[in-house]
C-alpha cells in the first residue's frame, strides 16, 4: 500500500519524502495502517516501488501485501495523472461501510477507479460493483496492459474474466480501458466484439497519459473508421470459418451436445446453417459461441410440431442447458440486459430474414424452412453472403 497514518495524519509514498525521513518516522513507531490501525513499516528499497507493509501478518481489509510492483507503480502513476485534473482525489480511500478500498477515489464526483492487475472473478467483480452502487459511488476498472496482447489489426487476446468489467457506450458498443505504468500509456479499447473465450475484435486507441487530459476519456468514443469495420467483418468471417473447420475435433460440452442433436437429425455441425453464427445485438451475453446457440434455436424451430411458438419456449429450453452447464453465459455487472435479450434479438434477426413472422409480443410463426448447406464450399459461399447482410 502507498498510504499510511503518521500521528493520525495521512502520509503517502507519492510525494517527495526521502528514505531517511521515512526511517525517522518509522523509529517513532507512529506509522500505522489506516484500515486496521496496526503498525506498518516503510519499504524504501531500490527494486520495488516504495510502499508500506504491515509489521506482522494481520487480518486487514486493506491487506495488499501481495501487491506486485507493476500494480504499485500503476496506482502511483494513475494517481499523478488524475490529480492534474481532479485535485481532490484520494489514494487507497477506505470506505468502511462496504470494506472496500478503491485504488483511486475522486471525492467530488464520488467516483472509484480500480487499477486491476490480478485476475478478478466475475462474481467478485459483481460484488465490488454492487458495493459501490450501494454507496452511490460510480466505478471504473482500468486493467494492467500486461493483461492484454495484440495479435493483429484490431485483434486482441485478453483474460476472459476481464471482459466482465466492460461498459456500453452510447452506441451500444462494449468498451474497456488498459494502462501501462512503464510507458505511461493508455489503451482505450472500443467496439469490442468477443470472438471466442479470450479473443476479441476491437478498435484500440493508444494515448500517452499526458494527452488524456480528462477523466471522461475513460468513457470517450471515437468516430468509426471504415477500415476498422472492414477488419471486424474479416475477423468475424475468419472465426466462422474456424468454427466450421474445427467442429469435428471440438469436445466442449456445448459442441458435443449440438453435434449429437444434429446427428440424430441427419445434419453435421460442420455444415451448420449460414444464418447461424451471426454477431446479432447483445450476442456476447453468451460465452458459448453464437454458431452453437443460434443453430440450436434453428433446430428447435424446425422440430416444432406447430408453426406457432413463443420465445418463452426457447428460453425454457435454454435455461435447462444453462443449468446443466452445456451453455455458458458471461456476467456483465455494468450492463442491464442478459442472455434473454440475445435470444430475443436473434429471433428479430430471423424475422428480418423472413424465416419467422412476429405474430404478437413473444409469439412467432415459422414461414420458411431452415436451410442446411450440403457441402463445405456451399457453406462458405453462403457465409460470405450473410456476412454482407449482417
Ligand atoms: Zn491494516
């Protein structure tokens, strides 16, 4: 941690205090943890960013002894960045009511900012976001740049759980922010489209911290360049291709289940309908690839004895598969919708493509048969057509 109490006054490792001064303060025995009030000692070595550590192991809600240097450095660097704009920012502010200590807290706007370098589970993330919400505090997550790797134009590999912290911009696109304390540089990831568990297509905008002169930059949008959209389309088509080419060897529960279902109905998953595997609105609420759950919707429609059906019926069937962990969803504490909206939007997509007709709210009628390609060549050609349409 970077903050301690000295004679009941806050002191921090961000200012100009020298090593000798810290050691003098330490000798007086008056350096304490602001959270648990136990003794802390200043660590002013040459290898790691200067910080405080508890004198002995104690149970403490502010316990950050496992903090890496990268995290300490980032926190310090982001604090300096933010105090240029928002003077009343508090480092490691402890909110006793919820026992949470955001890395940075902008007092005026009641805005907590976390610099996340370690993996946080979606459950823990949701808990912490709810904690802030309960205190009417806005929150944002900035991830360490070490947690993301660029693999090509607009293509990134990231930790799957980090995606949970994504927010939506005014156009409904997902966004996230990363920061590198070594280069003092932000990577603002916009228009994120998850391609698989760890792979995302996104527009990355890199800026030095000096150029981002407003906290609003964390949510800022950029005008969409045509090349970016072309890249997104190419990446999606490539992914769809991969799904077809690897379905035979993929043994995930969802793939095994859909394969079996199709097999007993004389279809092969490699030749799934081209109208499945579409990045329809909110599709990312499923971690299960869209070609699987969308193919399953098409399959259910085909098997219905009547042409009329309700979206409720599909939801129930999905709930069953989610319960059995055959399908997986993603949790987004900052978003209001869920996988149900993904299903609803896919049904609307089928209405737009004249496979369904909407009879009334939640009720649909089949008006066309689902077409399964006969050969891989035909499938790829049809994919091309749907890629242009969607
Ligand atoms: Zn403590």
